[in-house]
C-alpha cells in the first residue's frame, strides 16, 4: 500500500523552485510585450487605410461635380460647373498638412495631417488623371487618383 522512495530527497530544492519561477516570469513578460506590440501594429495598420479611404471618398464626391482649372506642384484648383465663382482648392499647407478650401466660402478642412516632412506631398497630372501622393510619419505611401473628365 505504501511505497518507499529510494531517493534521499523528496520534492524540489529551493533553487529549483526559484529558477522555475524566474523562467515563468520572463515568459510572461515577453508575452506581454508581444501583445502590446501586436495591438500597436493592428491599430496603426488599420487606422491609416481607413482615413485614406474616407478622405478619398470625401474629395471624390466634391471634386467629381467640378471642373479642373489649374494644377501645379502645390495645389489643384477646381471650379463649380454651375457656379463659376465657387472654387475648391486642394493644397499643401505648411510642411505636413493637405487641406481642402472653398475660395468663396472661406475656411478649410484638413484632409491629411501628420504627414512626413521629409517626403513632401506630390501632385501631378497624367493625361486626364490627377494623382496626389502622400507619405505619413510611419513611412507608408498613399496615392489618391481622380479622373478629370473634361
């Protein structure tokens, strides 16, 4: 019924218990840091494409009803097809903001903020396509393309 142990020691020695506790704590610390990094990556990688999509839809809904007047490296000017006095301007503002302004109504609406100052916003026209290229602080490049129907 009772078994006799042939070993002189029973159970763990103190240093074995301490060593296993330290390994468990180190494993939990590495796991916690990995989960925090995963949350950050998920938040950053999801937020920027969503902002790009919303900004693109907003600009497309406004500019599709207007006619391209002028384009250069810093701005695009559209005028309303019905009201020739109403103009919309998409322009670089400062070193890290792309904004939309209404020339007659005044005011402005930031389209993108917190852009990388080392990679400026580029605005170019290729045939009937207007391309706006931005780079955020994380180094992610985004392009918005608008068709300019004459």
